[in-house]
C-alpha cells in the first residue's frame, strides 16, 4: 500500500494486490473494513468468509457449457498478436455521461431502447476498438465480460462476506465484418447474449474445466477484449475518515482489459470513465469512432433545434 499526500490537503491511497486472493468485490470489502477500523470500530461490519470449497469442481468434472474465453487463438501469426513493447502503447480515458449514453441509445431499434448503461457502453467500446484495429473482416473477435456470481440472481448461495474470486468471464464471438458493418444494435444484442450465459451451471462447468484442462491461460491477442465493470463494487463508498473518494478504481487499462470506473465527482448525474490501452497508431482512430458514436448525434440534435 502507498499513501501520497497532496499539497491541497487530499491524498491518494494506492494498493497492489494478488488477484488469486480475492476479486474486486472482495477487495472493496477489505478496504471498507480498513475504513471502518480507521474510524474506531474493533471489527468489520461484514466478517470475511473463506469457504473456497463452495466453488470447487464437481466430484465427476464435466464441461457442460461453451467457454470461448479459454479457446486457443487459431491464427497466432495474425497481425493482431499482442505486442509486448509497452512503448508502442498509449493510455486514454473516455467519459460516458448522460449525453453520451443518450446519443448511443438513440441509435438503437425500439426493442433495444431499454438496454442497460453497461450494455450500451460495452457495445460502443467493442465496436470502436475493433474498427480502430483495422483487422481482416474474416477474423474472429471476442468480447469477454466479468460477471459477478454473488447476489440473488444466482443460485450459488455464496454467504455474505465471501471475498474470494466469485466471477466468470463469459464470452461471445463475431467476425470483424459483421461487428463493424452492422448497426450498433448488433453489438448490443451480443452483449445481452453474453450476460445471459452466466448461471450456476456455467460456474460449475468453469470449475470443472480448470480441473480437466489445467486452468488454461487466457488468449493474449488484440482480437480479444475483456471488460470489467467496477462501478458497483463499492470502491466509491470507501471512507477512511475524510469522506468518500473523488475517484476510486483501477488507474489504467491493462492491454486487453478495460475497467469501468464510476465518476464520483459532485455532479447531478454520475458518468462512467473507461480507460483504453491501444497501439499509438490505433488510438486516434478509436477517438474518431468514439466521437462519431457519442458526440455527432448530440451536435446534430443541437443544430437541428437552433
């Protein structure tokens, strides 16, 4: 952990963690416990629960679901292999506020008009990123999203306070051509399909896959995008005695992985900050596509009302 004091009187609290111990929800639980004890409590309001056996593989392991996220990249010589040269990569953050969300939503057909903010942002980011990479139309691209296994919508019955890794990363695939040439609604439909894959059976199948295949590594290539929504983890509620943080979340994107961070600044409606990491040559194209999807519809509406 590291604390950096600022001249304005504020401070930056940073931590580095081992993901094998806990996930984002578990980390938020730990940080909230630290905050509670820093303010005088003798024990956390939510006691930590270990019980890792709750997510063990079955006695007779069997893979019953399709797990694209762990399938091998079939064309390793393709031009979109992930470079290890960090010097060729740049970081940018993109803001999705009420206006941006409204602009995206207005591009969708009626049956998708009630899509969630997460679905809209994810579809937009995936399409913008794929367009910016200039891939072969016949190449396959993958979208993976972390989905929490806790909560009433799941039947795993994990106890309150369970802080271990309790998520899966269900995945959908598309050809580059279909994703880039179809309206944005195509991508939104795929995001919805991805979310619908998450179930108790999916989690059990995943645990069994790790036993049968020895926990294969995630493919590392530019045709893969992994999204982790941290806006509901509770990072923004952590209080060490000085109030809630102005910013709370992952500082930057990590190559193929991007994290959604809640904007905690004092505004009427909070937005979402999305950090993106791309090769320098692709970032300009991403910014152009992002503006086209989120800014131009707003400008057209403003100009039309003048």
